[in-house]
C-alpha cells in the first residue's frame, strides 16, 4: 500500500517536473524579449548572458515610439487589423450564409471552385501576381491592397466554420421570416447575423491574430513606403537595414509593442482561440 | 377556382425564388470577384509567365526554357527544396511527438493543467517573423544567452557561432519553429484525446494493460484521423515556411539555408540584390506547387491506414 502511494506521489512529481521544464522553455523567450527591451544597446551587445537588465531603461520605448516611427507602425497595424477583421467577419458570414441557405444556379460548382483553391494554393508564391493585379487597380502601394485581398480572398477555413455553424440554426426560423415577407438579405441581416455572435468572436480573434502577425504580404505592399508599414514589417525592416547591430534595443522594444497586445488578447479570449482553431482544422 | 389559386401561388413562389437567388448572387458577387481576381488570376498569371523571360518590364516568349533551366541548371533550387525537406522532417520529428506527449499529460486532468495549456499555446500567437528575431538574438554568437548558459553549464568551451554553418543554423531555425508551432498541434491532439471514450481505458485497466500498450493499442488508433490531418497540415505548413527563414538566417551563410519558398520569392522580387526574373520564378513556383501536391498525395496514400484506424 505504501509502495503504491509513493509510486503515485513520485509519478505526480515527475508530471509537474516535466510540465514545468517545458513551461520554462516556452515562456523564457518571451520573458527574455520583454526584459531585453529595457536594456541599453551596449548591454544587449556585450552582456547577453544577463536576463534582468542591470538598469531598466524606459527610453527604448520612447525612442522607438518617437524616432523610429513605431507610433506610425502601431497605427498602421491597428488600421490593417481592424479593417481585415471587420471585413472578414462580413464576407465570411455572408459567404457561409449564401452557400448554406441560398439557392441559385451553379451554386455547387462555384462552391467547389472555392474549396479546390485550398489545394492549388501556392502560399507566398502568388504574392507577385497578386501585387501586379493590385497595381492594375492602383491599390498596390497602400495597406488597402492587403485589406482587399485578405477580405475578399475568401478564407476557406472561415467559410467552413460559418457554413457548418449556420447549418445548426433551424431552417424554420428562415421560413417563418420569409412568410412575414423578409427578403433573403433581410433574413441574413436581422436573423442569421445576430445569431452568429459566438462564432463572430471566434472569427474575430483568429483573423486578428493572422492580420496582426502577417509579414510577407504587407511587406511587399509597403516596400517603397516605410510610412505605411505595420509593426512586424517595420521591425524586420529595421533588422534588414545597415544599422541593425546598433538598434537591437529598438527592435526589442518594437517587438514588445507588437507582441504584448497579442498576448493580452490571447490571455483574455483564449477560449475562443482554441475553439476556433479546432472547429476550423479538424471538424472542417 | 381552386386551380387558379394554386397557379397563382406557385408563380409568386417562383418570383420569390428568383428574387432570393438574385439577392444571393448579389451578396456573393464582391467575394467571387475578389476570389477570382486574387486567387485564380494569379495562378493564371504564373502559368503564363512560366513560358516567358521577363524582368517586369520586357518579356519574350521562350517556351519551355525556364523549365529546362530548373531541371538542368539550377542546383541551388534543388538544394533549397532539400533544405525545406530536411527542416520539415527534422523539426516534425520533435514537434509532433512532443505535442502528443504533452497532450497526453494534460489530458490527465490533474490540477494546474489549464494553466499549462494556456502557457504552451502562447508562442503560437506570436508572429513567426518576431519569433525569428527573438531566436536570432538568443542564439547570437557573442552576446547570445544560449551560449552563455551552455558555457556556464560546462557543456561547451567556446561560444558556438550558430549561424555560421548550415547544420547549426538549420537547428536554430527548427528549434524556433517547434517553439512557435507545437502548441497548436498539442491543442488538436488534446481535443482528439478528450473525445476518446473513458470506458475503453477502464476496460483496458481491468485487463491489466500497461501504460505503453495502452497508448499504442488504444490512444493512438482512436486519435488516428486527427493525427493524419494534423500531420498533413504540419508537413505542408513547414514546407511552405518563409517568414522564419527571412527573419533568422535569410539564407546565410552563402545561401546554404535557403528554403524553397524564400528562394523563389527572391527571384520574384529581386530581394537581396538579386535580379528580378519573373518568368523563371513562375516556372519554379509551378514546379514547387506540383512537388508539394505530390508530397501531400503520397502522404495521404501512405497514411490512409492511420486515418481509418477505427
């Protein structure tokens, strides 16, 4: 009996030891970055072995914010993320609704074409033609190009999530609204959309994470106009510039500005993150 | 009379139907236009330009010459593809078992597991580009904390210049990528584990099955379908890795750590002082897409047993 109890106890100790070890490796880089953002550049370059700064320097943030344009980058990131999130919520729910409840010719063929894009998607390899097409419409030098491509580009995962969610809403609600004279669009606006609230939270969170962290597409759309860069692009731009070695403190302050809001959003809404990801990837 | 009414009803129904479907098409139209413009048209663009020589201003038709060049004269392309494969399989060999192992631990429902779950998922919300930046600082040759830790632990004598050789550089990139992605796979596994009926384990316990048998004979087959999809996503996602490479090694030293996505990307945009060769980049994009599709379908064939394991 005692043998069993000690065995149970030691397995529990082992359990927490393993998890704590992984926890340290997981959290350390974030912690190190946050601490690094308070170090002087000198300390970053010569005394990287120290985790806690010898002296906390808040000027890094001030300098990044004012001199290195991070104020503008932050604004651009918020701008980009806001419009992509709002736009994606609208297009995803509309597309999910139309494909689930709508009736029109070629519906299944169109749906098939949208779905099959998942398999021919080339990722970053289509960035150049996308940029050229945006150029034809004169939206290649602003973040609007990125917003339009992301919003209208129809994210297949989002489409799957909304479509299967709308399927769970009883069709009788639609039909009784129809009897009362609601049009197809009106049913979406007054009945379906308000019922999608929990899903919208999930969509918003996932899209925010994607838009806020996106790098390559906003980069190629702002190559020639640094004042339009979002945070991640701005930070990378600093790294690629000749002054990289002398601006680690700014890069780390910038990274913290980019990472902290994301972490806060995640910690508050982590339930939605996890729901959305699992709904999209496994059940979809 | 009755008949007439019926007729009226159905004709108004048809009207309704027509009106509704017109509205449906109108609602979908902006997305459809955007979709064809920004998803299908780029593919058409690449298919066309693959047969041209173009620097963005001047273009000449050269037939299959671009493809001949990929297959016969461009060793660095195949090396970059090889790097992507090495990186993918190297990192997934760690990432997937780690994610599964942690999911099994967290599924025990002991105290504090919620906390660990939230923490382990946290790196996933950080941009891959920023993750690369953080890791290139931590693995810096003179000022990196990793060297300091290894030295003070007595594991190495002199600082390692992590980014100076291909092997160590790819190791760092792989490490960063595992850090950045294992949380998501862990969550998928955790969800799958939670749907395994508890009775199965109870029966197994009665039969005196040991934990290792339990894992391989019950857990793994039960989460097989999830495992198949998660692994496919992880393979394709890793082969398409670009941000992390650009923000850590950027192909250095001497293009030895270039992966296929960054290699082709640089031909499209003339990034890093390379000449812009849109035609050639398009041809490489097509070859890459076909190879990725082949890898996915071979994987699906091979893993079908996993997907249908119960």
